[in-house]
């Protein structure tokens, strides 16, 4: 079985989502679908139930390195909302 959840995305916006709406942000495998992401999150902790999963493709930025230009890789982000009253320790799941 492949590794679906790569790592949590910890930014100011993801921290605000976590505090206000009980949503957690993960970088996921680019071939993973919503059902696979839901199952992977629910296996992190025994009593976790996922309410919804939203995904988006993040396009890699074009960066300049000296006189040359390069491109960062594209990656997939998943925003997972848990049911009311449930929480997940994101640092521990990394």
C-alpha cells in the first residue's frame, strides 16, 4: 500500500482553519482520491470520523536560480474536516 498522507501543511491559514472550523490540511499523494484520503486519516487515530474532504492541485512556482529558471514540483493538498468534538494532533501525525 502506498503512503497517501505525505505530511501536514502547517501555515497561518491552516492553523486558523484548524482552530475555527476543525479542518486539517495535508500534502497528499497526487494520485490519491478523496475516499483514499478519508480512509488514511481515519486510520491515524481509532476514534476519528471524517466529515468531508476537499482537494486541490497546487501548481509549482517558477523560480530563478542565477541566470537560469527552474520550476518547483506540482503537489496535491487535502483539507479534511472532522466531525464535531473530535481533534487530531497534527504534529504527532507528521
